[in-house]
């Protein structure tokens, strides 16, 4: 309720014995071009951000690393004060590949450890491929290797991304799972609240992080309900949208390359949406995904079709390193069991 969340603290406790706190707002780096991401990270740290969300598949970790290194050298930030997340890509799911992928990420980011390392998608592909299912890969074996990375001090926390309820339950309830996942990073914004998955993840003790929390802006920010609320609270529509997730105890990682927007996206703790206004925003939830990859079970047909366009146009839409047009074998076959 509104009272319980009054002026929600800017960090949220991650559910484990270490008592680590994850900042409720982080800088997203998906779709940030390498030449832009360096400045964005620098601007974010300058604006007081203490959380940067990365992934090997975004093909910009070395530039993020340059910005981090500069900030640490200048004394603008200390490594221990910045929460750094990265993600294990779909074709590095075999135990022997996990640590190699992690070491590449650590090297690119120029850090000795990650605060959080996520399995990017609940799919496994053969090494070096896109959409070629690796039937022998198992999440349980991958998870055991991630647990070893924690034991070796390379990662503080491990978690998942884009896992549905059944996949989460399978991992959390597996007797082989020694370290429970700390986080499920999923798409969530007013156009697609993903409410049941948010609540289920939280009920299993996971912190939920929302990617694409602004639904990529645009028409959403012109919605009359949001425009009205922004006026009422003296903030921007983007701040209303982000604050909505904060009040659901969801961490947000908005991506921006504008220094002004980077600063305002983190300025969420000086106002609070009333319960009535939170309820009023429910009508926006039309289950519209804005960011889902074509191999996701949630992918709208339109995004799959977009992926089938000629290569050049696909790359501009999906800035992953690994792009292939071999979509015919897509679908449930790409999903893996424990």
C-alpha cells in the first residue's frame, strides 16, 4: 500500500545471508551504442547512480568498463559502492563455458567480481549459434557452475532473467540448488505489468528487476492518465512510470543516453503515488510487450516477423552480437529443462 512504501528507500535488501542491498534504480545498457554507453555510465555515476546493468550480448561491456575504470581512477565512485550486474548468454550454457564467459565479462568490465550474474534466457543454444537448441544443456548443471563461481569469489549473487513461473519453480525447488536465485529480471511496465510473474517471483524470495521499465517511451508518455498524474505530482510521465514499479518493490533499470533524463530517471524518492493513482494505472495494462526477443515464449508475432526481415534491418532492431536468420526452428524446442 501507499503507506508501506512511503518514500521507499533507494535500496532493497537482496534475500540472502550476506544482507546485500541492490539499488532500486540502475542504468540499463541494452540498445546503448558503444560510443554512447561510455558517456551514459559516466553521467549516471555523476548523477549518483550506484547500479549498472550489463550483458555480454549487448556488445558494449568493454566500453562500460572504460567508464567504470575512469570513475574509479578519478575517485568519482568506488568499486564496492557500484552494483554491477551482467548476464550469461544463451550459447554459453555448458558448465565448461560458463566460467570462460564470466571471465570475459569481468575482463571487459575491468572488475574483479560481479555483484549479480544472471542466466539471460531460459534457452540454451549450441556454442556460437543462434536458435540451435543444445539438448544436452541443463539449467541445473549451469546453476551448479554458477554456484562454484560464487564460492570462488567471482560473483556475489546469482539469478535469472526471463524465467516464467514453472521455470522458476523448477530451479528453486530442485534439491541440487544450493544457492537460491537472488533475482528474476523481466520486462515490466504499465503497458505490461507482468503482475502474476512479479508476485510469484517475490513470493519465492526473489528480487524482481524490470527491464524496459519505460516501455520505450513514445506514445505511453502522451497517455492522458500519465500526463495527468505527472502534472498532479509535479514530475515527468517517465518518473510516474518508474515510481509505479518502485512501489511494487521492483528494481528499475531505465536506459537513456541523455544526461538530463538519466538524472531525472533516478529522482523517484521525493514523491509517492497514492493507492488510488496506482489503481488508476491498471487500465494501461494491455499486455503489450515492447522488448521481447523473438525466441521468447512471450514474443508477439510482430516481433518474430520483424526478426525475419533482411539482416541489416534486423541488426538495427536487435543489437545482440549473435544474429542469425535461422528462425524456422524457433519455438518451444529452444527451451531447456532441468
